[in-house]
C-alpha cells in the first residue's frame, strides 16, 4: 500500500482544552507512525468545535519537529502575542498555527525543534 503524501487529522477543541498534553502526544505520534515521518503543514479552525490539521510527508533535509504543544495565548493583543512567541521560542517552540476557542480565547499549536528547557 502506497503512503498518501497528505494525511488529515481532526481534533475536537474540547479534547485539547481538557488534556492538551495528551492531544500534543497524539499529534506527535500521528506524525511518526509506521516509520513514516510527517510534519504539520497547516491548521484550520473549522468553526464547529474542531480543528483540522494537514500532515505532509517530510522531505529529505526538512527540519522535523521532535514534538508539538497546544497552549493558550493569555494575551491576544499584538504586544501580548509577540511577548508569548518570544518566550516560547526561547524554550524551543515555534508557532505553527492558532485556533479560536471563543471570542476572547485563542490557542496555539507550537512545534518543538530542540530540547531547550
């Protein structure tokens, strides 16, 4: 059976909020199943309480995340988001995408590329 170059994963936002660590681990495992390495290529807030992620096959030479992390953005102003991104980047995390929980709450999906604290 040939591996399709694109894999689609659907996650309930409620599951992310209930246990972000478990959903982060599930996503990491989905990206490295059966010896096939994938990475998150995109994230879409479907507007119905789910997010849809596209996972594409990693090409030779691609920078591959060693894990993913779902986390809320506590301050959604420009200054707040910029500060949060800088702090997370200092800890080895790069923002991959965001989704909205409600009118005031935004969550981010971060990729970890190193073992920084």
